[in-house]
């Protein structure tokens, strides 16, 4: 499944996600702090969607959210 998620409250404007059978295959953040979002993306590849949602939801940076939190929200849309 492919998803383009429009973020809210972060420097990243959107997240492009590819999953297959509940496993994350690719994550690409558009904008954001390049090193941080690339690191997050690499750490979640190959992991189950539900695991990543559980680990990243609720992490705050500013505006009550963060790039990891927005990724969790995007992935929750996939698993719902």
C-alpha cells in the first residue's frame, strides 16, 4: 500500500510511505531536518506498522507534535 500523508505542525510537509503486508518498505519525508528524517526513515524500514505506531506516537518537538509523531499518525491510517 502506498500513502501520501500531509503533516501538520512540523517542518516536514508530507510523508510518503510504502508498506507491504503490514511491514514498512519505504518512508520519505518531504522537507524537515534532513538528517533526522532520514534517520527515522531508515530505522523504521522492515518493521511492522503497529510496532512503529506504538513506539513513535505522542513524541513531541513543537506544536504538540513531531516528525516521528506525524509518522505514527500516518501509519495509524494504514493499520486502521
